[in-house]
C-alpha cells in the first residue's frame, strides 16, 4: 500500500469527541519520546502530518488522520512521561484506555518501542494489559538506525526472550527507522491486509 492522500480530521480529549466509528482505525501508541510522530510522518511520506517535538509528552490528544479516504490513522498520547502532574497523567490513561476498550472500529494497535533500550517495565506492563484484553496489536521497534545492525539484532533478541518469559507466543513485530525508512513497506502492507481483512 502507498499513502497517497492524508487529511487531518480532528483532535479529541474524549472518546465522545472522536469521529463516527464507521471506517477502520489503525492506532499508534508508545512511551513518550519513542519517535511516534516521526514514524507516522515517515509512513505517510509527509514531514509535518504529525507534529514532532524534542519535548516528551507533546501529543496530548487523540488525533485522527484520514488516509487515502479509506481509513483513520490515530495518533495517541505517549504514556510514561514523568514530568506531568499525576492528575493529568491519570486523565490521559483513562481516556486512552477508554478509547482502546470501546472503539469498535479499531483494527490494530501498533505499540512503539525504542530498540536502543533494554525492556522497560512500563512497556511490558502495557503489552500484558493489551494481551489480557485480547486486543489485536503489533510491536514496532523504532530508531533502528541509531544502532549497528548487530547491536539492533542483539537488543531485539533480548526483548523477545524477555517476552517469552511470560508469553506463550510472541506478538508480531517490525523493526523500523524513520531515517532510512526501514520497515515502511512491511508496515504499510500489513495495514493494507488488516483494513481489507485479508
């Protein structure tokens, strides 16, 4: 699949504000500063579709983008950002979980994880929660260009072995780089299959 047309629809702070749930949605979520907005822009081949920032926690709303007049790309707030108040953090978590739980047209959740780091408890806990709810999800390991190939493969193996300590079967995963566009074709083809129910 090639993304030929993109349109920002709206930002929402509650599920009631989201567009009508009439077409497939593909959601992207990850720890703050994981490179989510940069990855979304790489997939769309558009530099400024999702707003990027060097400041973690920039995305504070559910952002809907209409793609190829067929499906919504949904940019969700990052989780795990410590430098916000507890009340704000709790508010984010509540409406993110409400969206993931109640959005009937949600086809797949991409969980973004920075491949440079060792497995983090906050990511593992979130993946476990998704698994417990039987949500369809896949992992995208970001920033692969920041490591040498051998290092990236080593980090990936560590992550998979950590998951296998508690998971019977590994979730589907992709390795990506917004700089080199590694993983772009595979991710877009997978989205194409998901929205087509192939």
